[in-house]
């Protein structure tokens, strides 16, 4: 058994780069998260492709993005629970609250949501890597 290849991104880097680019980094980050979740769990957060969801976010003035962030957090937590990866960190409600608050904070809290989700995904991948047997058949 091998751990799926998921790109590790530092949550602080996601936050700082989102701020420095005034949010222009986030579509690239979301694209990477969609690919990571597809590799990890075999599906995207909404069950649709990234570009279709991106289109929905644009035409709904980011309201659909609240649903996407909720689904990302939920998918990571569900994956963690299904695979017995210790205490589950369900950040779905935090994502919704921060995303709604984003309309009043010039979308800054949306950047925080992305950093939290990246941290959550990094922890899941680390837990998975710790469970993968090494060449001798022993858990790492």
C-alpha cells in the first residue's frame, strides 16, 4: 500500500501568498486541492470538475464558493474518519462562518479558510504516511 501523492503546501505560505496576490493565488490553490482530493479520495469535493465549480463560483459572486469550502472540509473529515486516522478535525462549520464573514472582511477570512483546509489536508497525509508499511512490512 502506498500513500497517494498529495502536494504538501505550508498553510502560512497559502495565507501569505493569498494576501500578497490579493486573492489571485486562490484559484490555483483550489485547483491543486481538487487534484489532491481526487488522488486521495477518488472524487472531488462537489462531485464535479474544478472548472465547472469555478464557473459556478464566478456567476454566483462567490456564494457557491461557501458550499465548495464546506464540501472540502467535510470531505477531508469524512476521509479521516473512514480510514480511522485518529481524532477527526471537522472544520466545515468554521469554513462556512469564515466564508460568510469574508463578505465583510474584503475576503481576508476566505484566505484563512484555505490555510486551515491546507493544514487539515497536510495532517491527514502525514497520518496516512505513518500507517504505510515500510519495506520490511513494519509500520513507519
